[in-house]
């Protein structure tokens, strides 16, 4: 089976998941107690006529299956409906804010890789030494620390006491330096929260490889330790590490919600929380749809990359 | 706990002792291996201590967690108020102690519901196979497609913001993980001799499912429960922090932390200590889970015979 066929098969397997997820998001509005038209309008008082208009615009007079298809059709064309709480089209708000969340998530991810992978490798190579124990304990504490608390502690130390970084906001229109200045603390908070995971999984992936027979063979042949680690072990440990990095996307997105709230950053996460508090259904549905789509396709990408690097599993 | 101190040699010999089939030789080996896992023990002891604090909260807490101005507002830690007071002059320590109660209770409810749901779904999927398996597991894939915290947040918008809905949302989030673990266990059991024997001797499928398949996945279930307990507390605290879980004035660690942000400079203790509490509990659950997993992993279990 070639790579193209594999990708096609993976895509076909995604169909039920995508249908299920979109159906779930669509049904949110209808599962909520109350009249959907009034729910869409949020906390605003509305005349009978407005309600009738809303029913018309959101196709609420159609049978449920038709409503779903129409909603999906609109979404595919980039129309996620209109928020009556924020008085704006949902798509517009998402387009405006996604670069902020993207920058935050990407920098968090980079920090986690830059710190986590080397730490995991060192910890595995020096297994059962002091370095290994300290790394493991620090990593375990990192996994257990709530990201919002970490953010608050960073603000306390680096903004309030030392005054090095701003405590909130995001310089959207500022210079590069300005933006980095604002991004540093949130990126560290978000990054550390997943670094711990990177360390733990890199370590176990490396250990698995280091215990294989061919590494022992290489050692007995007199291959240098450095060559063994970079030439043999790391190459083979890369696959599990890659999968983990793909899995972290969900954590990064969830972490962004909390990080953006702590640092008052106007990204997608903060929008979601504000929309949930105001029961602004079109916004919540639109955001969730975008997030799930990104998740599903990033996971697919990781799967395909995985197969691309390791042709052995293509036939499974 | 008594089993942990038993001599290891006896663990393998009397499989069907007074404790019957529940604690088989394998389970005893696991317990004794756990007893030798220092981290696992520390984690377990910490969890027991926290549960004790939660249960005995009214006795342990020095003040009423809701009563305002039991001391001056925003007072730092002192002998009268070990962890200081908040903006309404409430005792932070008392609120943390009662917060343990609320947070743990909800996390336990959530993990409890998801373990029951996940076990039934996973066992049925693995045992029956065919279209039942396909339908159930594709359903689980759908839930799994959402980042967990985000799914929980979105469910709050649908069902309304209160603590029981929050617990239910967290339960839904964790159900697929239980289902997957139990399913793979059930799949491997299907081919076991004793299941085949039960079948040939006329046991109905439902009887076999509940009498044999589910009880045999108990150890996997326990590990998954401890690991998920740690995540459940984190997600629950996240919801509380966002104001989507336990509603004030009921004390919760997440909300205390969020509330203290406005007074971070004058009274950093309001936000700091609840975070420490979350970290201690989650860390303990994680270490305990690690210990359990090591103990259950046949590769790591030293077989002392």
C-alpha cells in the first residue's frame, strides 16, 4: 500500500469522527434548555419579530437534520453565524484573534521542545544518576502544576517584584521587541506546563531504544557513546517523540485558554471563556468547530509524517 | 494496607485465601511490589492525608470558611491566621481545608462516573466485538477529538454553570480513556480458556461480561483511575479558576486563586497557597499512579519465589 492510499484510508476513517464531532457541536444549541432562537440572542430582550427573524436567519424552522446540513454548509463556506453578544460575525472575530493564540501556542511549543528534549535525553543517558532523579522530580512537579498558578507566580516574580516584563496584554500592533516582551511570560507559563510531558516521554522513548540489542551490539563493537546516542538511539527515539509532540496540541490549546485568561491576552481562548459566560452559542459553536478541525487535521498530519519517516508501519 | 506487610513468599502460594479470588497471587505481588516503591508510598500517604483533611475539615479548620472578618482583611500569615486572610477577612487556611473537600469530592465523582461508564462501554465493545465495538469506539473517538478542558468548558455552556454539571463534564471527558483501556483488556480475555469454558457451560453473554470480563480488568481500572484523578483535579481546578465550576462563596482552590489575582501585590498568599494545595494533591496522585503502574507492569515486577 502506497503512502497516497494510506493517507486516503486515514482520511476515510476520519469521516465518522468529523461527522460525530460536528453533530455534537451543532446539537449543543438544541440540547441546551430553552428556545434556540432566544438562546442565540443571548441576554438581550427581543420582540416577537426579532425572534422570527432569527428563526429565519438560523434556519430554525427547518427540520433538525436540514438545519445541521445548512449549518455545516455555511461553516464550510466560512460563515459561522453572528454573535449577538459581541454584535459581530463569528468568523471575523476568529480571524482577528487566531494569530495571537497561534503565536502563544507556537512559542510555548518551541520552549517545551528546546528544554524538554535535551533534558529527556540527558536523563535517559544518565539513568539512575542524580541528574536523572532531579530531572524526573522537576518534570513530575511540572506536570502537576496548574498552568494558571504558574502564570500568576511568574507575574508576581517577574512583573511585580522585578519589573522585567509586563503583567498582562499583548502588543498586537507593537514592534517585534514589544511583542516578544509581552509574549515572554505567557509563553514560559504555557511552555513549562507541557515541557514536563516532553521530558518524561523523551526519556522513556530513549530508554526503550537504549535497551535494545543493536545498541548493545554497537557498544560491544566499540562505537563511541556519543555516536551511539546521536547516530543510533536518537534517530529511533524520534518517532515516539514526534507522536507526543502531536498529542500536545490539545494540551497547548487548552493551556492557551487558561494562559490567555491569566495574562489578559485577547486570543481565541479568552473569547471562548467570555462567550461561555454569556451563553453566546454561535461564538462557542464556531470556536469549538475551528478548534476540533485543527485538532483532527494536525493529528492526521502527525500520523502521515510518522508513516513517512517509518515506512514499516504503512502496511498495518 | 495489611497485605503489604505480609511476607512475600506467601503471596504466591495461597491464591484462594480468606480474601478469595479478589486478591489473587498476582494482586498480592502487585501490592508487595508497590510497598517497595518509595515514591508510590509517599504518594499514597499524601493522598490519604489529604482525604483525611477533606473528611475532617470541620474539625481541622480553625475558622468558618465563609465567615467574613474573622481577622483583618488582607492580613499576612500569622499565628492567628497561618496562611493569612483574604479581602473579606476570611481565613485562607480554613478555606483551603474546606476547598480540599469540594475539589476532591467533585474530582472523585467525576472519575467515578467515567470509570463506570468507560468500563461498561469498553468491556461491551471488546467482548461483543463487531458493530457494537465499532459504534461504541467511534463514539469514544469523537469525544477524544476535543481537547479535554475545552470539551468540559463547552459542555458548561450547554448544560449551565454549576458544580455538578462541571463534575459531569469532566466525567464525559475521561470516559474514552477508561473505555480504551478496558476494551483492550476485554479483547485479550475473549480468547482465554476460562471465558470459553464459561460459555460452553451455558453462561449468558451478559453474565460472562459482568461476572468475568469486568472483574478481570480491575487492576487496569485502578491504575487508570489514579492517573485520571490527577488530571481530573487539574481540569476541575481549571474550571473553578475560570468561574465555571464550584460557585462562590463555596470555597474552591481554583476560584480562590483567581480571586486573589486582584490583590497579588498586597496579599500574594491568597493566590499562592491554593495553587500549592493543588500541586501537592496532583503530584501525590501522579507519583502514586506511577508506582502502581510500575507495580503492575510485569516487566518491572520482581518475581520473588
